[in-house]
C-alpha cells in the first residue's frame, strides 16, 4: 500500500502501547536501527540511549518519531516490518498483517466512538448518548476531563496522547503545585497540536483504551451530541 494513505503518526500513536510492550525485549537493537536510518537527531539519540528502563526507552523513542510526523513514522513502521526485526520481535507479525491493505488499517483505527466497555449499558443509553460529536473539544470539556484524571495524568499524556516526557516536565514547571491545571495544560497542548483532529469523540476514544482507561461515566459527556 502507499504509505501516504493513512497518517503514519496516527497509526503509530494508536499502536504505541502494544509496541512498547513488544520492543522492550531489545530496545538497544531498535535504537541502533533507528539511528542508522537517521530517524532521530543526535540529541534525541543520546537521550534515549541514556535511559536505563527498557519500557521508558521504547516509549520515548516512539514519541520522538511520532512528533516528526507521518513520513518519519512510516519509516519506522517499515523498519519494524523487515525480516531482522520480525525475527527479533516475533510478536511484530501483527504489524505486517495490519499494514497489508487500507481496509485493515481503517478497521484498526476505527474508534467506534471509543465505547468498548459495558456494551449492555451502552445499548440502554438514550440515542443522544450514542452519537459521536465531531466538534473540536472545548476548553470547558478539557477542564472537566482534567478534574477526573487524577495523579495518573502523565501516564495518560505519554501513553494515550503521545506527549513527550520533556513536554510534560515543562508543563509541571509552568503550573507548579496545581494538579488540575497541569492536567488541563496537557490536554490543551494536545488540542492545539491536533487542531481540527482534536474532537471530543477522538479524545474519548483515546482515554477509553488500554490499561489506563478512565471510567466511562467520567468521560461519556464527550459523546453528547452538540
């Protein structure tokens, strides 16, 4: 398939939690391959190399690549499809299948409004609650999310929103001693970065997936039809 069909950064961000779990098996090998392709700057390479925790090393490497946009992200995805990488990380076989055609990618990226839990309860909700809002998320909605996120906000930022550790540390420095304001600033940064893609529906989907998912009742207001 043509790599421009789907944004590589979008796909890589969606895959990030799964890839982190897989790539921790040999992060040094991964780093050397990304360096050989010049996917990281020397400063970024040095930063990732200095990290001792494999999970954090894989996370930051992926964050750097995602921030560079679709083209660089696709370069990494294609690297992970190569024979040597597939042999080193056998679980990456899903990636080879995933990128075989547009339909497979589209199915994987489909968020289904982000509602993947408690289907029986969802079916009993009024139709208005089942509608996905395509409107850009408002600051009021971001603040409501911030008040429900708690002390795990940095984990959400890294794992769900693809925000680098460096940016999160800067947010803490700019908003000292105020947890809600720190969380709001992170969400607002994501919203400004994503621009028209920062919809309430998409935010709900990102915060509904993985082990870090927020309770549905705390974010289902994002699905209200505006």
